[in-house]
């Protein structure tokens, strides 16, 4: 028998080659070959894309911000034209003269609530005048009307937005 690996002749009953030591395959005997063993091959590594690299951006220009006002600084006032109401002092004075008891000058300035209160005080004072209580209510209303007259004449009367009336 000849070795299929190195080709040297070996005795007929030899199972291994005397020269190379490999197993001898007998041509007459059925050949046995062990099943091929599969080699474990790890799966290929996943193909990941590299993370995107940040692109260079030049630094932005600094934006000037006004510093907050100091609590010790002098207050800044708007121009005098901005704090004047569009309502007329003359109209308010005339409404006070003719319909002040009803609070008409306060309706004109947008102060509806106090105008209604003046009207209710006048009605309550007139209704209770003859029993002696109304004199106090009408006196309080008269004092309020007098203060409003002084404020209107001096230009210190304010509308509903807190703006002084114009001349």
C-alpha cells in the first residue's frame, strides 16, 4: 500500500504511514472520512458610519447688550408729549360745571366706575335729604367735586390710563 500523502510504500495492514505518520487510506476498504468540522467564523463586524464631525464655524460677533439700569441712577422720564392725554381740560371743566353732580367729567376721562359712584351718591343724598342723612352724603359729594375742580383747573386731573389732561 502506498501513502497518499508522501507516496512511500507501507505494509498492507499498516494504518499509518511509516514515513510521514499520516493515516493510510486502503483503496479496497471503504473509505471513512470524518464529517468536516465547520470552523466557527465570527460574524463580520457591523459597518457603522463614523460620527459626523462638527464643521468649523467662525465665532459669532458679540452683540452689545445695554447693561441693566443701576438702582442708584436717576430715573429716565419719557418726553412731556408722551405723558399727556388726548382729552381736553376745557371739555372736562365744562362737563364738571354743567353735569358734575352726575360724574359726567369722570365718564369723559374714562373713569366709568367713579362716575357711576358720583351719580349714586347724588341720588342717595337727594332721596335722604329731608330726613337729615342726605346732607352728609351731599357734603361728601360736594367736597369730591371741589377737589376734581381744582385738579382740572391745574391740569393735574388724570384719565383712565394715568395721563394728565392737555391744556
